[in-house]
């Protein structure tokens, strides 16, 4: 024990890096030296106030020493610092998406939304990344007393995108209209709704154009048939004239 004590002292008095300091103090805490660990953690945090690992170690040492209020105070600081890093998960998801790693992007978004549940755009993005079998769009089972009519299908961006994949643009548009009506603050769904409406108008225009082209094609076909008939008659007349002349 004396040997390890001397070793710890030697490391602590030589200005170790925060990582080395954390490892040494963690070992000392395991050996029951909470009081010394608390002192060294406080000293280290005066130099490295944003080291989350050392601050958490201090909170644990306070707690194991029965100093509950001090432990709670330190944990509040830890959670505040952690909260500042939560957007990192959102950025990580964007990076994974750029690399077409959808499954990993979904996991990063789940971690992000665990702390930022009010981010509707991130939630909508997660819905589009979830496999179809994981998308819960089934109808809720009502109590026996409540069965008085059909249960409406739950409108979600995921359901709407499933309709889009099946080229059911009208159904997708109607679903997004319900989503926007229920969640007016959902700007992402509102933009997608406008895109689908524009697609629908374009499809109708193309359909009208196709009908016009088909009409012209039929007229040309009819004209060709008439001309071919005239040509056949002209050939027959020429043949008759040559026969009479001979």
C-alpha cells in the first residue's frame, strides 16, 4: 500500500494530464481514498473546469462519502455540460446520411431525440429512416364500449412517404394535409405537402399533354389510312387505263 501511495503522490505532484489524473484518481477511489480523491478533483477542476470525467468522479466520491447535496450539485454541472454536446448526435446523423449509412444515422437520431424530443424535423427524418416493419401506423384497439364506428388511420409523415413510394400522390397529399392540420409548427411536413401538390399539378399537365399528343397521333394515322386508300385507287385506275390502251 505504501508503494502505491508513493507512486500516486509522485504522479499527482508532477502535473499529470487530465486523462492520467482521471485514471489515477479512479484507482484511488476504488481503494477507498475518497477524501483524497475529492481534494485532488477540486484542485484539478480549478485548472480544467470543463473536464466532465473528473467532475463526474468528484460527484461519485461525494456520494460515496455521504455528501449528497455536494454530489447533486456536481451532477447538475455534469448534465449541463452533457446537454451542450447533444447536438453532436444530430451532426453525426447528417454525416452518416451523407455516407448512406441509414441504420447508424437512425441510431444517432434516437440518441439526439432522447434529449431533444421537441425537434419535429429530426423526428420526421427518423420516421423516414425507420424500416417499414418498425413503423407503427396500425389502428389502436378501442375498448369494447367505444366501438361505434371506423377508426381513422393515424396520419404521419412516414405513412405519407409510403404512399409516395407506391406512387399514390393523392393519398400522400391528403395524409400530409392531416399532419399539417394537427401540427401547424411542422414546417418540414408543410414544405413536403407543397412539393406533392406541385407534383400533382405537373402530372395533370403531363397527362393533358399526353392526351393531346395521342389525339394528333390518331389524326395522322387516320390521314395516312385515307392517303393509302387514295394511292391504291390511283394505281388501280392507272392499271385499267394501260389495259384499255393495249
